[in-house]
């Protein structure tokens, strides 16, 4: 076949991919061609706009290295990451809702004991975090692995300022006690803008959007026989809860970080300054039987 034009090129490309040996590759290729062609038909880009789009994607790729993943940020800020998350994580009654992982997770977080302070000497309002890990049917999960990480009081993660602080901070790995309980001390995190010095920042600006995420603490919780839970707990009252740049906020993940007066905290620690207390009880979804 030849002489392709606007009326017949989509069919021609679909015909060309129909013999893909892997049926899933065929399905994905066909949908890609149909949707991409429909997009181009709707937008009717000029040749210059098409070149701009290619350059945008090229710059997005060039921005990626082992520390920066601009394509994931593009997926996050276009709501694609949360859509993929929603498709893959239906949540049964009693299980905690999921949200995006984000770029600041580190696999080798320091192992800490329950009750430890994980602030790594960072300045900020003391924060006591307590909670439990249970199965969605309410049974405590002893020994569940709880990984946490969060920003400092100016909205920066440790990995964004390793040059200055020289060590990981505000992140740790714990194991729940025999009742599925855990607790630790850190500092209250602040809201922050996602990295916006690259093509994604340029896109947000052109779309009239801000780059901010509401303050939160990240949790990744795993236990044998359960689906790994990737989520955050957001600070109630944050000004960005309804405009999170990556669309990650769900009502069930918002909690009061309750301000407490100086004195003896529930774990016995004496504080001579006010502190904050967050409690969250997590529910894990049993893994699908294979
Ligand atoms: C985060 O919460 O760490 C995050 C998530 C998505 C994009 C950027 C940051
Ligand atoms: Fe974050």
C-alpha cells in the first residue's frame, strides 16, 4: 500500500502491527496508534509545533539520570501515575488507599528501632508518629516492615541536600512489634514544589499551574502474604490539598498532625517545646492467591 493521507493512514499503520507475535504487544500497539492519531487529528499541529513536541520529549529524556527521572515526573504531573495506581490498586474495605511513590524513596534506608528519633539532627518542630499495621480484616501484622521518608521543615528531602548534611535523615526502616504497632520521632514536614527547573516545570508554567505538593510523610509497608502498600499521610489543613501537582491526595490519607503542649509525650519523652503527634492505623490487602 502507498499514497497515504489523513483518511487512510491510521488503518494502514494498524494493519502493519496486526501480526505482532505477542497479543499484548499487538493490543498496546493498536491502542497507541489509534489514540496517537486521534490526538494529532484533534490538535492539528503545525510542523513547528510537532518539532517543538519532539524537542520537549528529547529534553525530557536528556534530563533523566540515576538521580532525576523527568519522564516519571511528566507522568506524575499529567495524572498518569495516579491513573495507573488506581487501575492496579483497588482497595477493599479496611485496606489503606495508595498513592504515588515519588522520586525520593531510597532502598537502603537506615534500620531503626521502634521509638527512635529519625530526624538525623535536622531542625524543626518535633513530630511523634504512632500507628499500627493490620490486615484489612483487622488482624495485627507483627513484624511488618515499615519504611518512612519525608521532607524537612523547608520542604527538602535529605537526598536533595546530601552535600550539606552528609548523611541520610528523616527516613528509616522499622519492624512492627508483636501487636503490629510502631512509633518514632522526627520533625514535621513542610509542603514543597516538585523539581521544576526542567521541561516539566516549563510545561506547568505554560499550563498556568503551580508545582507544589501538600506536606506529607511517605510510608511503604510490606509483609509476607500481603500486597505492598505505597502511600503517604498528608497534613490536614495544608493549602495544597486540593491542588496537589501530582493528584495524589485522597481524603482517607489526610490526618491532623495534632499540636501538643510541652510536657510528657505518650511514649514518656519529656519535651520542653510544643510538638506534633500523628497517629495512623494502616490496613494491608491480602496478596492475590497464585
Ligand atoms: C513525592 O512525594 O516525594 C513526589 C511525588 C511525585 C513527584 C515528586 C515528588
Ligand atoms: Fe514526598
